C-alpha cells in the first residue's frame, strides 16, 4: 500500500496569501510587533492557526546567526542516569532561553565523530559531551569552532571547561564505608570492553588509590557475557566475603541479581557499592548503595559553561554516598 504524501508545512507566504496581506506584515503580527489594526492582526493569527503554521526556527537562527539551541551527544541510552541528566539539562537550558537537541553516538569513535559533525551542521550555541571518547587534540580543535563542555572527564586543557564528579572523594567514601563493614578485600567491577568509557580508567584508578591508602587490597574484574559466571570465577579462589565496587548502577543491578541467583546475600557475602544513584538503585528489591553525582548541579554548571562569554573554569561536584542494604553486612534494625 503506497504511503500517502504528507502536506507540506505552511509558510509565512501561505499565511499572507490566505489573509490577503504582505509576508512582512505576517512576520510582524506573529512576533506581536508592528503597527496594524486589531482586526488585521486577528485575521493573520487566525489564518496561521487554520493553516497550522509553525515558525521555522532553524531558518530564523541561520538568518540572524544566533542560535538558541544547545546540543548534547550521549555515549549511549542504556543507563537511566542519562535520563536524569537530560531532564536537568533541559530545565537549565530552558531557564537560559535555549532548547536542547540530543544525539547518541553508541560509544563508537567513528559514529561519535559523525554525530558531532551533524551537530555542528545545526550551528548550536554550544555542545555538551558526557562520556566522550574523543582525544584531547580533537576536543581542542572542536572548541575553536563551537563552545563546548565535557562532562565526567578530566582534561588538562584549560580552554575547555569540564564538569565532573569528585572521583577521588567518591572513591574515599566508598572505601571508608566498606572498610567500616570489616572488609579487607575489594574488587572493582568494570563493564564489558565494548562499553569502555574514558571515565572508567579514572574511576578505577581513584578507587585503587583510596584502597591503597586504607591498606586494602583491590583487584579488577571485567564483566563477561554472563555475570553469574563472572561471580563464580571470582569466588573460585576464596569464599570469603568481599566488597564490590561497581562502575555504575546498571552493572551493580546485574551483580545483585547474580549474587541472589547464587543463593548468596548482598551485603553479608558480597557488599556492593555502585555509582549514579538511579531510581532503579532505590527500588526495595535492589536496595543498591550508590554514589549520587548530583545531576542537577552537573547540568547547571554545564549549561553555564557553554553559554559563558569566556571559557569557564573546571567544576568539580562533590559526591554523596547513599547507603542501602546491598553494602551492609549487618542489616539495619
């Protein structure tokens, strides 16, 4: 069955022809400007509604060379943390008189570059990059074309603003909490290599340094195709309880499920802590201890950075460890 052709979008010229006025008068009426009789203004506005006219904001921005759009390129959509972040970015962008355009790169370097090229063709007022894998050199070259802000990544380049969690503080809170549970052995759970982000290296290093300072042992395990097999292999050498520091909540929930499937107890046998503090972590059947990254503060600082008249300084957001049952060896009474 052939697809019916859609009617073309109405233009200001269409409104002008139907209302019997000039296109310039239509433009003024739609903006609430210009000198004309109330009857003429009302006729133009009624005609615009009848034709379902919507302004072409992209064309208007190109004409004025001033964009009111901010672009965000996400690495992927799997993590519900990005939903919280986008909501706050949209809020703060709107408060600054801008709309938000979102694209996804799927953690593929080639696709990320292509996606960024698409963003640049839109000529937005700024670009926000959470979890980007682009090299510092590529980011520096891009910053010469468009104001940008990098989220969740440390950069030495002072001309590129960054907004990120205080990873050292988060790691210290996690290690101190697990040590207080009487644990001496810690394991850092990394996502599959296909989901590797630049942030992973920094987060793992911060946790290793905090563990060393506390006199604890920390090793790394990379999640395999099956989390149950990953857990079983980890416990083949020792059945003693250990603390699991997990890269993010999605991986943490996988580990909680694997622990339960192995008839072990989260907290008592495997004390689990992750990052992001998503809504899933707070569900009672999961009750996952997690680091809250204050997405509202991240979003507010990122929007301010890309709209600043000069490059903003690097912003570090403090971490808050939200303790739940998954990391408590003795449940709270």
